[in-house]
């Protein structure tokens, strides 16, 4: 049976010593930044649409409740989005130990 290093030769990938900074600054970090930005954009759009629905409800209790729920959900979503990077740092750094 042939040793895998003899088969591949010097083409093995050197992953090095993965640290939190190297993981987050790689393409994974770029993808995380993109999704955080996209999620923030969606939350702001929902906030604006719900605010418009709330303002134009004209006393309709169903529209008022729908607008309030949308505003609440958008604000909670924005808080989660802005804390996402910190949460990811915590999970990767403390729990996974990288």
C-alpha cells in the first residue's frame, strides 16, 4: 500500500495554526460580513415598511398591531445583526477554542 504523502508528494495543503483572526479574516470572514450587512439592510427595509403601515393605519387595529409587531421584530433583528460578529467571535474563540 502506498503512503498518502508519497502519492500526493509536496502538494499537501499547509493549513498552518488556525487562529481566530486568521479564520475571521479569510473568506469565511468576508462571507459573514456580507450576510451581516445584508441582514441589516433587510431589517431596515422591514422597519421602514412596518413604520409606514403603522402611520397609515388610520385607526385600523389590525394594521396597527401588524405594524407594531413588524417594528418590534425589525429592532430585535437589528440588535442581533449588530451583535452577530461578537457572537461569532465568542463561539469560535471560547467554545471551539480557535
